[in-house]
């Protein structure tokens, strides 16, 4: 240190100060504003530190600002997926669940890679709803991302989730004489439900998830009525206990009495919901309940994958429910269930939403504005506006004209840091 002349040291300190408040100017050829539905042209976005400072066509680029030229691309806010599983991988969907076949350490490593794949696909925020027996690995990954140890989206996580003996996330076909670890929290009494909520919150979850109906194979084979697993009173107990700690509840619910119980009990969102009838959808509109449809997880990624009879019957019902929900004005929050299929491929959900009749701009709104409300971050993310986090992505082609452009994300910035695309 003593060998560095005093003036040089001062200059170095000044340079570090300038760099830490570095202004970046992004030149956007096209800029989608999901709030107004307008596609603006030739915009400049100024980013200072983690946040957006200014946006407009007449914004002057300050001297010394780093310039990122996206004038050939379409720029939009970072995408938000309301239903993911970073600790689940496609190979885990086989007969034997990962809690039996993999160590938590290995699953965590896979989760780190999954988080990165999601970020690079344009998803800057995820609501991750069940680590499926990986304990609190989701919390560890969230914290590691927040501390800058690994790259990844901003995560809202649920840890393991509440279910009943014999319900979803409870292993079946197991020798009853041997003890096996369970992927879900078996809460067969009201005391157990309250204790599970408190335990999860104590260790750092952002939300609570409950399995209000069973798995698809437990649907009635004739009527497809899902298995109802909790009463309205029981779910109300979970919602009120979570609320005491200022946490929301997401309910896995395909439809039927289980879904109705969850809606009436005041959950924040219904997950999957392919059998929601008009009465339930209207109740959701009245109560402001969000719906994460997860259309694509029931549709194989390639045509060679066999589809069982139950799923074949679910797909058209799901489409019909999606179209009725749109008409009735349900808050449809983009949610994919990715993890059950390949991480980084979630944009296929947009394509399906548009195929089922949603306008591309509404599908984008669903994955930005609506999901930002779902995670109560609407003042911080979801649009490109001064004061919000600089979560900004760019696509080759304009997704408002061609929704498949969202499969071609070329640039990702999260909180002012570039994670994909044009680097210095
Ligand atoms: Zn899921």
C-alpha cells in the first residue's frame, strides 16, 4: 500500500465509487409495457444499481454510462412463474420418488442448476411450491441466490407441504413394515396442521402449501371428481395460522369439494384447478383468488411420450376450464409446474395459453403483472418503471406478434446485473 502514490489511491477510490453506482443505459428497439398493452419503440432504460431510474424515448444517456444495445430486440419485464419445483427434475417423475433415490445434497446441486436454467430462460422470479422431500433445500438455494453466492431467480419458497396419510405426496405401494421418509408433511389432525405451519415458517418459508385434493390417480374413474383431503374448517385453520405470521397459502386443488373448501377458506391461489366449475370460478373472482393453471405439465414435451387415460381425459377439461376462467375474469397467474418437465423450457406454457385463446399480451401480463401481485411484489417487479427492480429481458422477435419469441430469450438482467447476453 505504501508504494502506491497517494493520488493514485484517491483515484482508485473514486473509480470504485463510480463503478458501484454505475449507470447502465439499455437501448430497446421495442419495449412491451404489459400494463397498457402497448409496444413502444426506440426506448432508453436507465438502470442505476439494482433499480430502474428512467424510461422513455427522450431519456438522455449520461456521460460514462455503460450502453447495452438491444435495438434489434424486444425488451420486456423479467418473467415471473407462479408454480415451479426447482428441486424436482423430469427423471423424478418415475415410479420411485427422489426422496428414495437421491440424497438431499445431490438434489440441492440439481436445484442450483435448475435455478440458473430458469433465470437464463428469462424467469427472474419464481414461486416454488414444494421441495417434495428435499427438506429446506429451497430455502438454502433462495438464500444463496440472495447473498450472491449463485445465480438464480428471486425465489419465494414453501419447503415441504401439508397433506394427509394416503393423500398426495404420501408414498403408496410401500411395504408397511418398513419405515420410509415422506416427501409431504402428514398432518392428520388440526394440531398437526398448526404445528407444520409453524415449523415451516420458523425455518424460513415464504408461503405455505397444502394439498387440498389427492393426486390424479385418485380422481373418481367415472366422474373424475378429485379426492377431497381437507375440510373447509381445516384449511381455514391453516390460512389463519399462516396469516398470523403474514404468510399466504397456496392450495393444490384440481376441483370438486376440495377446491371449493380451499377457495372458501381464503387461500391465495388454486394450483392446477382443471375441474373448477363456474360456481368456483365466480367465487374466485369475488374473493380475488388467483389461479395457476399449469396447462403444460399434463401435455408431454414430445409426441413419443405415452399419456395415460386419466391425463387424456384431463387435457380437454383443462382447456375448457381455462376458457371459462378467462371469460369470467379470474386472475390467471402464469404457473407451469416446471421440474416435472425440463427446467428452462417453461415458455411452452405461453404457447399453450395462446393456443387456448388467450391474447399474447394477456399471457405476458399473466407472467408479469398478475404474478407480481400473487407474490405481493407489484410495487417492485412486473413492469419496467422507474423505482422498480431492473429485472429486464429481451427476446429475438416480438412475442406480442409471435408468442414463441419467448422461447428465444437472448438477454437477462436481474436487479441490474446481466446474467445472459451482452456482457462487458
Ligand atoms: Zn406442482
